[in-house]
């Protein structure tokens, strides 16, 4: 977390500790952790990936708002600090545990019942392609209670409806504590759509998805 | 968006059967995740609360089905999408095509024609448009009607111009179109060598022989079975050493035809039929 001290630091409150304890038993039931974010989310994601243990029993899918027609090395940027390699999946690639996937530029990323990816080139949603909502919604359809959705810093309300879908399907919903966000609009919208979502600071999210680490 | 009635996989199967039985369009081998989204969106737009109501409309209103079909298929497209692809086309593929006396190109799933217009510009700049025939096909008649008009939304031109420049374009992009109110009309000379016609990749067969087939971001809406069948159709429609261009995230890696093609560029997904 060094070099980013400008972000307000949040000490784990009693509230979030209780919540964390309440969900600590949920991660073993998760097959898919799907993470969405926009402005301000990249440093958080880099730290989250850095915190992942060398092997983990679920797949991670990242959906980040990004520019569409310029060459991008986002996969390398995200993996730069970490032992984890970030994969931009091809259409119909199977989702495998222990892997980290990144929604490719200029496509929506959907999930099929056989747990493979489908790409989709339909209209941008919330001005974005990839958009977070369709990935969250199809993840909820396919993974149900074995899905965890995490909504990070961002400047619009993409992902809020998807987060609610994940909750409705019995999955786990988490938002980054808006007080820790450079752009809190996205997790705030998430909380409005899914009030039961857990509110966690980045470090707490990291410990949530890497329970084996002390 | 969450309050609308949900559609289960079984309900989607029923709808697919209904559409096939009643109208002859077979969506059985389309990607379910995308199709589910499209059906949900149609229901929201038309304010249809349940799948039961949707079935009623589909069975009883032919005009509703026409709208439904138009909304169900994804018709989004761009000019010079993925400039790196067009650069590869210009530098690697087009020079090879130049050796044929008559160049035949198939745009399969051309939507409203933006990629066809891009190809025509490219060929014109390489001096080959005059001896090229472009066959542009789509499942959706409304798309073809729009494509024949050669119109593009004015609001998109800034982005398309940037794409064109990045792709190695040689002229003033604005020299290829005329602005009219909120849209632009492509130079009719670009479309003189283009034949737009309806073709359904699910059911229709080989209809000609081509040196280049462009089918970018169409196969993503199909399941693997249908992808395999369509790729076989493309193989059969290509001359030996003919080229096949797919979308940037469409792979031949796990497809039946993979050993019959070689990669010209793995990064922009241009392949070539082996002899």
C-alpha cells in the first residue's frame, strides 16, 4: 500500500469485523469472485491480486472500464506486482479455478451455463463496454450462491444492478468502503441497489479473498 | 433492471422452439448468455412482464416478431474497428489479393455495413476496388436495407476518423462521405462493387468462392457446435490459401478446422486456408 498514502486509511471498524466474521465461512463456498471497478480501482485491484495466495480454489474475473480502440497493456499492468498472470479470455474459453481473467477491451464478458465465457459486442451500458452489470448478472445466473461480487471505486452506477442480482441469486456482495474510494459513486450506487452488501476496506477485501494468508 | 421477471434456461428453450416452429429462425445454437440478455432487454423495452405474455405476443403478432428479431440479434458495428487489424489487412493480405484478376470478398454478418464501407475504402486506396466484388450478408433484412443506403451516424465519425488514421489511412477521411444533418452518407462509388443480400449462417450453404472472408464478432453469438459448422462452411467457401478474418478474441484453437488453417497474424486473428 506504500506510495498511495493520500487515500483515507480506514481502520477496520467493529462493524466491518463483525461482517467479516459473518462471511468468513462463505469464501470456501465461492467458485467465482467477480470484481468490477472504474476510476480509482486499478491500484486497489493490483493490491488484491498481490494478496492472492499462490493457488486458490476459485476463479477471479475483473471488469474494468477502459478505453476501447487504443493499444492496452492493462493485463500486464495488473499482473506487474504479483505472481498472478492476468488472462484476457477468448470467446468460449472455460473458466478455471486459480486463474485471474480480465474482460477484454470493447466487449462485454458473459458467462455460459457450462462455465465458459461468451463475448458480446452489443451496445455500451453506462457508456462502457465492457460493462460490469452484464458480467455480474450472468455470473449470478450461472454461479448462484457460489458467486461473490465486489464493486470498487468508480464514478458511475455501473455494477449496482448486477450486484443486486448476485445477492438475489444467493451469492455474496461486497462494496469497497466509499470512504476509501477515490471515486465513491459506484460503491454507493451498489449499496443503494444492494443494501445488504458488505462494506469493506481494500485490506479487508484482500483478507476476504485470501483467507489462507494470516 | 432486477425487478423484471426473470427468464429461466427452460423458458428460453421453450421460446427458441416457438420461434423455430412458427417463424423458421433457429436460435437453438446461439450463445445462451447473450440471448438471455437480449430477451430480457426486449421484454423491458416492450414492457412485457412475463415470459407467458411474451409467448402470446410472438404467437399472435407477426409485426411484433419482426421487431423482436431485429432486437434479438446484435447489430452493433463500427468503421475501422481495431485499427491494427485493418493495418494488417492493408500491409499483408491485400497485396496478396492483388494477384487475382477478380477479387471476391465475403462479409458474413455485415450488420449495417460499417465494416464493408471500411473494406471498400481500403481497396480503393490500394487501387483494387474496381476489380473486387464484395458480398455482404446478414440474417436481418432491416440491417441490409440500412447498409444499402450507406449511412452512418454523424456522432460516430470522430471516432471512426481516429480509427482510420490509426489503421494507416492514406486520404482525408472526410473525402469518403457527405454529411447530412445527423448522419453521413458514404460515397456511392464505394458501394458500386458491393452486393448486399440475406444469408443465414445457421441454415444457408456455400454460395460462391472467395479469397477473403471477414466474419468478425459474429461467431461469439454462437455456441461451439454452431461455430464449428460455420467455420466448416467458411473453409468450403475459401479458395486454397484464401484468408479468414475473425474478431480479436475469436480463436480457432479449439475448433475442428484448426489444422486446416494457418495463422497469418495470431494477434489480429487473420488466418489462411491451407491448400
